[in-house]
């Protein structure tokens, strides 16, 4: 079995803590050496106890889904002999309440925009490739959140 590891570190510092007035800033470290500044979302915990410029878990969740989908899509395109020049996704997570009235990320909307080298594949082919990428994505297969893929079907080519 493959293990995925990340190290999350937070320190109290001089804050009292029990009064709730402590920084939510922490770091995420990954096996390749990347260290990412992280925090709670300022939408959840107000400033100055959150760090707006840091990545929050909700953003990371949305980015993980988008990144996984993209990597599968690129793999599928390459295997089909379709050359991708550019891929951009402004993914959006939507907060809502589940059946237990708990706040959850209830939907993630992926909006990939792809620029192709040469002729753009038919819309039906692009939609099928996104469907296949979604079906293969480890992250999408790991969550209960409904993940929607809504490709931006532009006729813009670079090349």
C-alpha cells in the first residue's frame, strides 16, 4: 500500500490559547521538501488570528481535486496523441450544510480551459476525456463531495 505523508506543524508561542485568541498559522511540509504556509480561512476565523496569504484547508481541498483531475486529463490527452499547450482551471468550492447540518464543502466546480496545439478535438471528445479523468482521479474517488467538471470549450489554440 502506498502511503502519502505530510507534516503539519503549529506552535502556540506566547498566546494564552484558552481565550481563543491564538494564531491559526501553521505549516505543511511534504516529502519532496516543499513547505507551505497554512492557516484557517479568514472566512472561518477572523483576522488577525488567520493569515489571509496562507493556504487554508478548504483551498487545499479544492486545489487537490483540480490538480488530480488535470494530471489525469493530461495523461489521457497524451495517450490519445493530443498535444496540450496550456491548461488552466479556476476551481471553486461551495460551502453548504450536509444532512447533519454540518458545514461542508458540498460542491466543487472544476472549470478547465485547455489550449491545444493544432486542431481542437471535438467537444464530445473533450467532455469524454474529462469524464475519464474524473473517473480515474484518486482524490475525487476518495470524497463524498459532488465534484462537477465544466470544461471551458473555447476554440483558442496556441501553436
